[in-house]
């Protein structure tokens, strides 16, 4: 019996087809990909929140 799972992936400078291709090359059957949020600007580098002055 197959198990359906949902995951959220956060990526920097990647396009949806690139993500789909990488998952398929890893042997993962992709049923759908939905872009939930897109933020233009500074990329996250260290994972720490910015200090407010």
C-alpha cells in the first residue's frame, strides 16, 4: 500500500521545475508542487533573525 505524504520545501534561487526534476531523479514520485510564497530580496544566510534597532 502506498503512503501519500506532504512536505514543504524552502529553497533559495531555485525554480519549480528544478525542484521537481531533482526529486524525480532521487526516485521520488511527485504528484504536485504548489508555490505557496515567494519573497524577493535578501536571501537567508545564517538562519538568525535580524536585529531590530
